[in-house]
């Protein structure tokens, strides 16, 4: 039995998230259906670096699976892409040690959130960015983002639905990339809680629109209460960009 590590990308618009759910289309269920076809009906479990919600995209999701089939890495890539639907793409497949785990071996992730700063709706961007027609003070957003850099308890910036008890995470970088009328927020850290990037983005938007002051971010972190942070930004602007391993 050989373990394989694969980097995949997907358009999350047509999925109810990554993880298998009863009677719903998910990225994991599509992957496992293809692998079952290749293995004559045998179920092959796929493990990922983490789940993504409905509507969230991935440029560099990492998965692993085990297979006894004597197929080369290149042929794995070709075979999977020939059977998978068009909204999933396998970017690479490599052999790894049997102890490798896509989730537990990850040491960090990069997420990006794409905002379309425009007064007019672009129908071709509706599934891939969040239309924000109001004026933004990007310098104020940058000032506010500095309070999130470092190791903090991010309870205030995590969905109340999460079952994770340890909410301490380290954010290394928050960058603001402005190109034409698109503003991309780039988050790099050792891990992210459920809805954390979307809540951070929603809060920074409140700062940018003048609803909150940058210095209030320190107080929101201390309060450890979701009610004090901003709204959760919509799913379609979020991308799991890259997963880091040693």
C-alpha cells in the first residue's frame, strides 16, 4: 500500500463544502467516488489539510490517500483529472511516507480573501469575490490588522459553533494587495479557527468603513466574545491558497 500526497484546486461554488455530508455534493465525496471507480468499487478514504465551507474555493488544498495500484505519479494525475468534474483539478501527485498526514503534518496555511471594490455588479465575479461598493480607508484597515499579528486567543474571531477548545493561534502576516478594483487580503498563520478569516475580514471592513476604530481590535481580542467582532464576510471571496509543511 502506497500513500500519495496531492495538491488540488477547486471552485467551491457548486459544493456544500469539502467534507462528506449526507445527500449533498462535496469535494471529498467527488474525490472518493472517482477513487472508488478506479479501485473497482473499493472505498478509498481521502484526508485533507482541513475542511472548507460551502462556496469557499481552494487554490492549493492538500490531500492524501492510500492505494495498492501500481500507477506512476504522473499517471495518477492524468487519471484523476480525466475522471473528476471540471470544478476540481489535481495539480500534483507524489509518493510520500506512510506516516505523512495532510492535516496533522501541516505547520501553516495561507488564505486569501478577494474584495471587488466597485459600485457596479460584475456577474462574472459573483462566485469568486465579495462585491463591496462602499468607500474604504485601507490605511485604517492596515493599522487595525497589526493588532492581529502574533500569538493571540482568537475566540472573538471564531464562529460560536466551533467545538475547538484551544483558540490560540499565531498570525505571521496580513497583507493588502490592491490591483485595479480588487483588494485581496492575504493571511498567513500556523492555523485558523472556524470562520476566522471571514470574521477577521468582516471586522477589517467595519474599520475601513468607519464603524470601528483600529485601536478597538486590542479590546475585542481581550474580550474573547464573538459578539464584539464584525460580521462574517461571505464565503465566495475566500480561498485556501497554500498549505505549508516542513
